[in-house]
């Protein structure tokens, strides 16, 4: 199947870049790949200090006076893997396979977000059968962790007035707006510890959750592993005497945590109770998330640990805080039916000997609401004695339903597929919000194929949908 797909340009380049490590902040190899790609084909290109690259392709003969179109995608990917998967995202190629009409990666994220957009841009640059005006393919860095590349763009780096962002994940839809957001990090230093006087040490793990993109998946009600773990410990704290050595889970600000674990110490007589509760609570929580989560497992394993435990007041304070933490949808849009307006994600908790660190992210299509929900998270932190910092704000992209580019895109979709596309906004951060501020007056839309489970090892892209997306993109470029 993969060999057959590789005969198609878009899949050829997707498979090629899947062999190149490209975590956010470590895009050196994919940047060099793009430079080599342009130089081998004698295509003009520019690279800025941040690592952003734009590659230019001249207009087809007779199309020199057509307007330039910018194809924009980001070259980094979210790097998540299942527990037990041996994969070094800084060195190892992704291991791709086909499963029931989808392309997936073994035990890791696939990187279709936004590898498919990158592959589509490369395919356009290498194609010989598209009749087009001037094309500028803009490849940005570090979108997933801070929109760093988009923020570093300077006037004149691209010149086209029409931009196709290739970073959304729903075939048959044209996106014309997105949420803005920021991260709010919480910390507490000089955490009190005490000598560990319990006999048994064990690690309690929550796993099997779907997780997902903290914008796109937040309205699906997926369970958060950190909240599940805190709830479990909070519940057994009533009947079992245990000390807590550590509490950890999550990693990326834009991913709902799928796994979390806590190291606890307890007396041997309480071990049977913990064992029974892991079984009982796993069943209870799965029943509560019926038809949302397919698997919620809480398990324990004995380990050796001589580390000091949190003082009782510190343990109770942390469990109370996380168990009651604001997470999920805060409000729905009153303008666009079904669109989440404001949300917050409890993304990660890390405990070290003398410090607790918590990472959260907030999103909203209304700028004032971003600050409001971040303030609620900060207030929650202050009540628990934590400090907070807000950073990496990015703007929303305000929809323009009268866009000239949108009208053209709708017409092409109707011609190709005999139906109107959906016109939507997305509760996720796209670079269009920043690009729109950098280049005032630029007409933008965002399109892409069906990608499911982004930001999790369940990520998969529909083979059929990529074919439709590629056909649509080629025809849209020709029409522009």
C-alpha cells in the first residue's frame, strides 16, 4: 500500500519528511532538507533568522499576470508516544503503516499535523501539471510550542495577497477563523518534605486515555489523566494512610494528558485496599466516560524508593488543587453554532524535590475571554499558594465571510464535488491570526484533509481524504 501511494507526489513527500526528525525547536534537519530541495531544482528561496523558509516558483507560461498565492504550513510536529514505545524523536524516523484506509505511525504521533500541509506544498513546487500564477511556499518553524516562526516573520518575506493555510483537519470544510490563546504556568518552590517512614513504595499509573489536541478535542469530553489520578488519590486518601513522593503527567501545553503517575508509600496492610480500588475505580470512571473513552486503566506496581515524601499539608494541598482544577470547555460561541468560544487545558504537572510545576493553556475566539479564563486559573493557583506566569499570547483570526478568496474556494469546491463546503472557524490556534497582523490586507483561508487524533499516538490521516484534498488544492491554485 505504501509503495503504491508513494507514486503520488503528495504521499512521496509525506513519506520522505516522515523519515526526518522534526520536533518543535529541533527543526534543523528538515530546514536543511528544504534548502536542498530548492537548490536542486534551482528555485529561489529565502531563510530568516528564526529558520522560516519561503520557496518561490515562477508562474506557468501565460499566467505571469495572475496573482501570487502563498501556501503556508509549519514544519514541526508534536512528539508523543505510548508508554513502552522505544522511539527517539531527535534521531529515529517515524514507522508508518496502513490500517483500514488510514496512515498511522507505530506507537507515536504521525505528524500529519502539519506534515500533510508541508508535503502538499512540496508537491506543488515539484509538479509539472498545474497551470498556476506565481507560487510562494512558506514553511514556518516551532508552531506547536509557541508560534515562534509566525511571530518572527518580517515585512516583505512573502509578497502574495492570497494565502492558503494547509493546517486544518477536516475535508469538505473551509476555515475562516481561529481562536487565540496563551499559556499560564504555575509553580511553587521550597516544597516541604518529610522522612519516608512507610514500608511499601508503589507507582500508581493512569493510562489508556485518548488525549488529543487541546483545542480541537476539548469539546469531545475526553478524560484528563491528571484529573483522573488526582481524583483517585483524593478518594483513597479518606481510607488509606499514604504519603506521596511524586505526581507527574502530561508534557505539551496543546495536548490533553493521556497518562499520569504518582509514587506513593504506604503500610503493607493497606496494599490490598489500593489494589481493590484500582479495579473498582477503573470500572467506575470508564462507565462515566461511556462512549467517549474506550479504555481507562488504573494500575499499581511495587517499586523501590527512598526519596522523602511531601509533608501531609503539601500532599493534601496539591491533591485538592488538581482535583478541583478548571479544565475543559468554559463557554460556547453565541455567533457560530457548535463552536467552542473559550476553554482551558490542564496540560502537565511535574514534581521535583523542592518545586511543583504546572502547565496550562487557554484559548478563546474573544480576546478579552482569553485573559478572563487565564485569570481564573491564576486565581485558583493563588488560593493554593502557587505563583503564576502568563506568556506566549497569540491573536485570534477574525472571520471574513465576504472574502474574495473564500468565494473562489467555495465555487471550486462546488464544481469538483457538487456540493458546498462547510464554512467554519476552529477552536485551535492557527498561524493565520499572527500572519494577518504581520501582513494587513492578506486574504486567507485554511483547508486540509481528514486528520484524527492529532497530538496523540492515535493520530491518523485518511488516504481517500488526502486524494480529495490534493485534487482540490490543485484546482484552487489554478482558479486563483
